[in-house]
C-alpha cells in the first residue's frame, strides 16, 4: 500500500511512513529573559551556579519542536497536536540548534489515527538540548 | 521583596490552586515568540484567519506560577501539552491550574503543575503539564 501523504498545507508534504525523517530546521537561540535578574536566564546567576551562562528559555526550545511539527503537518498540528518535551541540557545563546524529527508511528485505528514523531533539539556542539515526541491527527 | 508565599512543601501541596489570569493572544503578544522561533504569523493563516501557534501555550505557565509563589531560580524540565482546538488570533483566554506534586530527585526539588487554557466560554483550548526544578541542591 502506498504511504499516506498529508495534504500540502501549508508548507510541505510529508510521507507518512515509519522512519521518515522530517526536514530539519536550524535556529539561532535567543535568550529573551537574559535581563531577568536572579533567574537561570541571567548570566551572572547561572555562572554563580556553575553553568556557562544564562539558559535560553525551555518553553522556547520546546516551541522549536512545535514549529517543526507545524511546518510538516500544518493545520492539523494547530488543531490536534500533543507534545511531550523533556529538556536535557542547557541551551545557550550564541550557537545554532538543529531540530530533528522522525516518524515512529503512523496513523491507525489502534492509536486514534495519530502520527507520532520523535523529536530532538541538538546544539552545534552535538549536545542534545531536548528530546520529545509529538502527535497529531493528519487529515 | 515579594509578598507572595515561597514555593515549598508547606504552601504548595497537591491540589493547591494557582492564581488564574486572563490573556488575549494578539499578533503583538505573539510576535516575540515567533521572532524567537523564526516563524511568521502568516504561516498560521488558515481559511483566511490567523490562528494561535501552539508554542504560545507552552509559555503560559510563567505568570501562573510566578504570580502565585515567590521563587526566582527555577529551571524548566518538561512540558506535556495537549491542544484541543485551534483558536484565532485575538482570542481571550483564561489560564488556570493547580499543583500536581512536589518531589525530590538527586537533591533537587521539583514541582509539577497543570496549566489549563480555556476560552471565555469555558471551552478547553489546551492543557500543559509543566515541571520545573524550584530549588537546587547545593553544588558547592
């Protein structure tokens, strides 16, 4: 049976087949909360705690995963998406990160018609900043 | 000095409600997030209407926890989000939630809490189970 394809809305068509890698995206992280004194985003506080500098916000890192899902699944991501994201290591401003996704489960009656994508955010030093999985119900 | 109570086992047991707030997802309020993720709201236009990017729901926890408790140095460790429906930009929402659990791992103290995002009619837009470290073990 030919693999299902998500309609081309809005950005690209995805072949719904296990082990399909989604097109990667690369983003330059921005620490938008750097001036939040005393927080982990504050360079001085983070260094005092033994880190290299202020962390880029975790919700921003996980939102990169949301972007990847949206670019590949479009409206159904906005309507039916789920995301389980785990932040593994600090991500700092000043380098790029790559967001990667691989389809690990295709829609079936047993899983409520959901496609499942395994996700990770990798720094340009090769460290995994976040891992996760996301699902949505393709049209 | 904050007048809010500290986030600890005494003040934040399971079921403790978090101070709800109202928010309107406008193009202006979404712009900083979209700038950080490298996106444009144009990509979220469906049937001629801009919809709120789900990434916006991931950050809704901040006001909820920081307007209920006093703690400054937290580290976000996970979010489990479920979107129930797409909503147009301009939607007004009520953000509420409660503490689910406090726990300790390797000497660091964690908090998990629910973030419920509902429209003004009470319909669920999205929910997020958020976890953060709220107190670190001594690393000296």
